[in-house]
C-alpha cells in the first residue's frame, strides 16, 4: 500500500542558547535522522524513554514545528517546508491528541464552543449543521449531550481525553498523532479510552501515530512499532515480531524491563547501565554504545543504519551486532 | 510466621475542607511483617498516599486528622507519640521515598550535606564517620563517583539519580521499614527496573520490610509477597500475591486485572472495562463503594456495607457476593 505518511531523514535541532550574547553554539539534536512510514488506517506505535524525541517528532509531523531538515511526505506531497498559509488544508487532515487535554483545551470555552471552533475555522456548514455535528461528535466519544454547555475543568481526566478526541476527529482527518493519550489515566479509564480509539479507527479508517512509553499499551493498539533512542529509530516492524523476536539490544532490554502482571512469571531483566545520555552531545557511532551490553569497538566509531533482518517477520534494525538476546 | 512490625487497624482519616469534612480512609487495616514487601495498589484517589502519610504522621495539618483506629509499629501506637518521638522514628526506623524526588531533597544544599545531616541526626557518630557512611551508601545505591556527587546539588542529577539519592537518604540509618510511595512512577522503565532491583537487593541485605505503593499491577506482581487492594478509602481485598492474581475474589480486583493491556493479548481486541469512574469523597455510594461500577451489584449492595471476610488463610475480601463470584470457590462464576 502506498503510505499515507512517509518521513525521510527528518531532523529537528533546537538551538541551545548560552553565554552573554545568547548565541546558539550548540544544538539539542532532539530528532536526528528519523525514517518512518504510516499506511492509511494503520497504527504505528512509537516507543522510547523520556527525552528521546517522540513528542518533537510528532510535532514536526503535525507541523507545529518547522523541522531543521528532511522530508515529511503526506499523500506524496512534501509538507516539511510548507508555509503556514498553505498548511490550512493539511491541518484538517492531520490532527493531534495530547497527554494532558486540559493544556490543549481552552478553559474559558464550553465544550460546545471547543468542538465547534475547528468547524468554524474550516468554514464547515452553517450554525445549525455545526451544532448537529457537535452533538454527533459527543455521542461518538461517549459523552452525554448536555456536555455542550459545560467547561473542561468540570470533567474528569478520562472525560477530558474524550473531549480532546472529539475535537481531533471533528474535521474527519486521516491521521492523528496521539502523544501519550492514556499515560495520565488510571487503568480502568485507560482501557475505556483505548477501546474508543480502536473503535473510531475502524469506523473512520483513521491512521494513528501512537506515542507512549508503555510498551504493553503500544503493543495493544499498534500494527507496527518503532523504537526510538536519542533522536533515532533503532528498530521497527510488526508489533508481534518486535515483541517476540527483537534483534536490537535496546529493544530487548526495554521489553525485559516491563513488569509483567503475573507473579508466576518473574522476568529476567536485562538491566542497562546508567542513564540516557544528553541529545546535546550524543555518543559517537551507535548512540546506545554507552549502555549497550553488546558494544564493541566498531560501535563507538560507526553509526549503524536500519537494515532489514531476514527471517524475523519484517524487522528493520540499526545495530552492528543485531541478533536475538 | 513472624510477627508484624507494622499493624494498621481500622484506620479512619478525615480532612477538613472548604466544603466540609470528608472521610478519606474508612476502616483501613493490614499488616507488614519483617523482611517482606507488601504492595498497596488502587486507582488515583483511593487513599494510598493518605495511608502512608498517616503512618508517618505527615498528614497535612491541621486539615488531616486520624479520627479512629490504630497504627502500631513494633507494637507501639504511633498515633500516641509526641511529634518529637515521631521525628526520631522517622528516618531512623521508618524510611520513606516519594514519587517526586525533588520534594524530599533540598535544592540549595549539596547531596553530601543532606545525607550527613540525616546521619548525624539519628546516629552518634563523628562528622568524619558520617561522611564516610554517606559516600558508602551513595556507592551502594549505584551512584558513580560518589565522592564527587557529594559536592553536587540535586538539579545536577538526572531523575533516576535523584531517586537513588532519596533511597540512599531513606536507607542510610538502616530502618526496619521502608515506605515507598510510587517510587518509580516518574521514571522510565529501564530506570524503574534498576531502582526496583536496588530496593530488593537492599531489602535482602538489611532484612527490611517494605510497603510499596503503586498503581502498576506489574510492579506488584514482580516485587511483592502480599498485596492490599484499595478502593475509595477502603480495603477491597488482600492476600498473597498469588491469592490476588490467581484467585481475585473482589469484582474490583477482577476488573483491574482484566482491563490491563498485556503484551501477549491480541492487538486491538476489546479490553474489558470497568464502567464509570471512582466516586469523589463527597458522593460515595452508601453501601458498597464499588456499587455504581460493579457488574454484580444488587439492592443489598446499595444499602449494606461489606465487611472483610476470610477467603482462605490470609486472603480476605470485602464483597457481599464474593462467594458466588470467586474463582477460589467451587461454582464461582469468574
Ligand atoms: N521546544 C523545545 N525547545 C528546545 N528543546 C526542546 C523543545 N522540545 C523538546 N526539546 C528537547 O528535545 C529533546 C526531546 O524532547 P521530547 O519532548 O521530544 O521527548 P519525548 O520523547 O517526548 O519525552 P517524554 O517521554 O518525556 O515526553 C529533549 O532533550 C527536550 O529537552
Ligand atoms: N489535604 C487534603 N484535603 C482534602 N482531601 C484530601 C487531601 N489529601 C488527600 N485528599 C483526598 O483523599 C483521597 C485519597 O487521596 P490519596 O492522595 O491518598 O490518593 P492516592 O491513592 O494516593 O492517589 P494517587 O494514585 O493519585 O496518588 C482523595 O480523594 C483526595 O482527594
Ligand atoms: S551497534 Fe553496538 S552499541 Fe549499538 S546497539 Fe548494536 S551492539 Fe549495541
Ligand atoms: S458488594 Fe456488591 S457492589 Fe460491592 S463489589 Fe460486591 S457485588 Fe459488587
Ligand atoms: Mg513527550
Ligand atoms: Mg498517591
């Protein structure tokens, strides 16, 4: 299938200002050469530790940020350098859901106003048609119709996330970047929202880029998964293959570190040394070499590239010594 | 079987708020034995932290009050101690670690100063000995170049490192009991794995008991021998980790276990849900507090408060209909 979204060698370097004249002498290489693709109706899960660049990548794709370099092809059109005025139709088609909906919802507007706003901006329907659409949206995300007159703060975390989702689907997009949409929710609420996202995907043929640090959640909702470390994708492929047969030492340790909710199954954790290094001064060669149990001399010198791994069910892995744990 | 070093018995805690008095804990009871790890699990707002704060006598004052029950540490009622006596127990015999390490650290003092202060407060040692002890414990919790770190400030450390320092501070006086309130929730899984491993190792070295508060059932399964499941200020169920995961007998425990996505389930399959949400303290249902979300509730549940009943051994459950529902029971439906 031709991808809906294709990202090639994408970089987002933030200037780090320091010194008297606030000259940017260093750069935070938050996203540093990312390749990925998402097919229509598909979920690509994006997993990685705090600060590895997941949100930055998501914000580049929704063009909240102007990336430093690289290509973002959406329906075969490179949108990475598009100017704001040309982005309007695109903003309809690519939406975003955030971890804390309250931050992204205007607290002084009622839920009805919040949901109607995108329809007004994109000049969709008259007043009456818009109100009908708002009612339909509330119903779709499982909120009572009377919510229209209420304010975001009157809702619980899970309900607010439903409002965020309703707003994201209001314009019938084809891609939604979901940035940790369930990370702040309790398990019983988390499962409600995950079910809703799956239902809506099937109903509306939505594609998701689903960002999270909980691999079990990502595994549940994704068709394919990409593992990110310090600004780069280190391994990706179908969820099942990645979880059953990971070839990258980082993926292996990440999976082994997930506490399994079964006391009979004491996992053999592969403990990593130390912390994630700073993206301002990433390690030479393979960025994972400072923590990798398999690192050798070549890893310090040469950056590994994503390579297809035969007989793994479709994994691509960036590692000089890729193989089972 | 060893004696409990901590016994919480029928604990009732209330808060004075602008809109009147609310009851955050309503008859919470459980015990912790020497050397064991007890997990306290439940969703946001169910009273896990208030339980910990009550034990440590750190409830926000003057709003938070223990209005009933007892908290016995080595048989001594902590609620009857003076603040001065309590201060001596805190840090020395009961250590604590919270979710956000910065709340436990003073941003304007060096790591070394904060550690040695704790040691000097509780131990009769010279300044020199305190310094040595401090470096040794930093080394023990896995902080590289501990002598250099002694001179650094909290903001110079990563989140994982800070949590290690807090653990070092909690453990430097070798307490009998460590209370850890979501110690790894703010950390990445790979760092979480390091910290949990560290707590377990230190526990084995020192024979310390641990009360581990978390909402992560995975963390519970991997680290605890006994589990307390809380819901809306009460204990819903408790027992060994095998009782809880193999034979969950409370509909809430059953719902929790069924609703978590697992690595080996079919992608995009429908997850079991618990409908609705945890009621606020101001609108608690009168009978069973789980009544408005429970698939098995009936009229009796709306009026009658379930009391804890023994399922088997240490396993207890507070549900009117647990016998008909429990997998531990012949003919149980789940
Ligand atoms: N607007 C910005 N300006 C400057 N630096 C930024 C900005 N946004 C992110 N960064 C930096 O870029 C790096 C990647 O951050 P990002 O938020 O993308 O990580 P993340 O993977 O989403 O982490 P988390 O799991 O904590 O949300 C970090 O070092 C961060 O400090
Ligand atoms: N200072 C306070 N004043 C009034 N109510 C309070 C206060 N502190 C806690 N509460 C209430 O007591 C209840 C239990 O809170 P607690 O912090 O123990 O929950 P928790 O189980 O630790 O949740 P979380 O998982 O979110 O940390 C909540 O309903 C909370 O609103
Ligand atoms: S390239 Fe080397 S350092 Fe990097 S992950 Fe592979 S073995 Fe480890
Ligand atoms: S007492 Fe009734 S409402 Fe409460 S958990 Fe048991 S069956 Fe459900
Ligand atoms: Mg992020
Ligand atoms: Mg808490």
